[in-house]
């Protein structure tokens, strides 16, 4: 039987050494995820896998279950092409979003990445506030974010859009792409050298699949022309999957996200300009509202910082602070923010009644 070379799928010496601690199990990498079913690739080939009963029983957090990009230890079962996952090896990076609901659960989008390509089209999808959200989780992940602007051939005001993006893309490379004109691919390929893993994230229909087809050199994903009513492509990825590029890198495609909830993120890196201004405020506990000597408000007044960016910063701060609260705690925090306390809220309602 021909064995696969896992180095081509991102295997490093460190991962190999860690895997050697479990001599009775085989090393594999998760390449697809379908709820509680996984596809993994091992030296012996592609296998369909599930976590063991012990793993299922002892794992509490959803983020501790396997995700695409994870290196796992498995044992093949008696059934051909089947395997059991016993453990996940430590992740070098993990891109995570907040899951729907109020239980504070998170969801791993992809693991063990070198780079995150944040994709946004240069037509109706263009939104700098959304970029701030993606940058916040990307910086937290431990991977390097790169902003990828797609469908440049449809954009008539590129300099203006790049100017808008410059305020939020602090320390981040921006790559402009056009699949129709084959532009931008060389800049993307430099991030996939030496079996590096990259993930494409962004809203549905921004052109992630088209870009991946270009990098693969073949139509792995079937795509159609964009719709005239909303400027979006028609192919939609429905599950996360890992693919080996012919140039040596590894790419992870992810489903488009209508809403990106943030459970945890690096606001200090995403909003480095605001964090720096905050250090110049007169008071250390400045809330950047009406306090005298507030450097943030002074920058807004002077036109050096947009009010929209500061509002986005505050909104993401609140979202992260509320992410692990239950419904009762969340309600109490909202009352505290709006009225100061429950007692003050009652006093105001009593006053309004009178």
C-alpha cells in the first residue's frame, strides 16, 4: 500500500515529536467536518472518523472538539476506511467565533493556520466595520491576517475604498484581486510556501471559491456568474474542508458567515490607534465620553479618528464582555449600562409614572 507524505499536509517536526508520545495511535489531520463526523488524512490514506466514547464523555467545551486543520491521534477500526479519534494535539493557532445562543459557547472555524485571508468584495459587500470584526478574531487566533479584496474588475472607485480601509487595516497587508483578470494570485501564493496552511473567511458570495480554484489551477468548486440583484456569486461552501495546493501549500475553505459573533478577540491589536490614544487621556479610568482631557474625544473632534470607528470599538468591547454571560446576567448588564443600577431604573420608572 502506498503511504502518503503528511509533510505535504503541513506536518512539522514538533507535531511529529508530540505524536510520538502515543505509539499505539496514528497521526492524522482533519480535512473535513460534517457536524460530529470527520474526514481525516493519515499516512495510510483518507478515513472517515468519529471521536471516541471517552472523548465525547470527557469533553465539555465545543471548542475542544476536532476542527478542520487539527492534528489528531486515531486508530483505524475493523471496518475499511473508518477510524476513531482519541485526542487532539496542541494547536499552534485557532480561529474562533462566537456560536449562536446565550451559553457563551465558541466555535472553531479552523486550526493550525499560518495566515487568515479575510475576503471582501469590492462591490455591494464592501464594509470596513465587518473587516474590523474579522481582524479582531484573526489577531486573537495567533495567525497572520491578510485582507483580500475581490472582484476588483467591478470596482470603479478603488482608490476611495482603499483609503477607507487604510484606517482599519493597521499593520495588515491588503491584496487586491480580480479572478477575471487573473490579478493578485502571486501575492496570495507567497503565503502558501513550505506547506503553510491558510484559511479563507468572509461573507457568502465574495469569491472565496473562485480564488481557491485559481490557486488550485483547476475548478475544484463549481461557481456561477454573480447575481445582478445583490452582486453575489452563486456557489456557497456548505462545510469546512482542507485542500492541498499544487504549489505546496494547504488551503482551508470555510462557509460564508452572515453574522460574525465575537466571543474573544484582540481589540488592542485591531484598534491599536484607539488604544494608543487612550494612554494619553488625563484620567486612567477614562470612559472616553465627557471626561475632561480625553485624548480619544479630542482626536474625534479634530477629525483624526472617525466617530464610526470609535463606536465600532465600543460595540465590540461590549459584545466580548457579554459573550460569556447567561440571559439574566446579560439583562443586568444592559440595565447597568443604561441606568446605572436596577434601583436607579426603578426610580426613573416611578418618576415617569408620576
